[in-house]
C-alpha cells in the first residue's frame, strides 16, 4: 500500500526521499526530529541543514542576509547550494551549530517543494546513511531503517555545495555540485 509522505511527515515520522543531490532523509523541524536523525546517523558532529520552500522564508530562520547573498540565491536556488547563516536563536540545537549558524537549502525537486508547501514547515534534512558511510543515490542504497522510503533516485548523485555566508565574502565549506568558478561568476554579475 502506498503511504502518504506528507501525512507521515506531519506525524513527526522520518522518511527517506530522492533529492536533487543525493538520497536524503528528514522530518519536520523540531527538537524531536533532531534526536531521531542523530540516532539514525550515529556519531554526528555537524548540524543538520533545513529545507525551505522558497527564498522569501529564509529571513524567518536567520538573523542577517548579507547583500551579496541575494545574488547567490538568485543564481542557484532552487538547487544544490546550502547557505550557512547566523541562525535564529529559537532553532533547535543540532540544526543550530555551536557558533549559532544554520544551513539552509531550497531543493530543486518538485515533490519536496509540494510537501514543504503542504506541511507549511521546514524539513530537517540529511543524507540517508550512517555518518562516515557513502551517501545513497536511491532508495535501494539505503541501509538504515526509516519509517518510509519514497521510491526513486537522486538526480545529480553529488552532495550540495556548502557556503558560509556569515562574513563579508562567502567561504566554501564543502565543494559539491556547484564549483568555485560558478560561484565566482555569479558574484561578479
């Protein structure tokens, strides 16, 4: 029987789903969700990123958006770019880092966009694997037990690029699908 991912997410369940980068897992933004994801991932030093439905929701979850960041949002969102901002202090620990930063991404995946609009809340998201293991590319590759796996395959097969945008210039924390040259070109425009 086909399960409804939106209903499962609204009930606080952790589901697996294909994204535009790798096959991920997530649940609705909450302290309870952070605990569930930490348990599933195993040892986890990095905070989890959140998925939003659109760039106009970012200011709810961050304390400041530097002027150059608008260019990055216009160039790469929706898409495989995670931007790290100083986060709203009300965000749960595990989404908010020790430095009080939060990673945000607008995924380029129509299904996930629809879910986010239906749920009207962000998702906490990470790759659907134990920490230190290869990121899965499809539901077939997932080796951990989740409440539900949405059948499918990620479209790019490479993680998002992560940029810290808390300073006067962006700093690449992880180069993924989007390369440094593309970022520089966007900022020059």
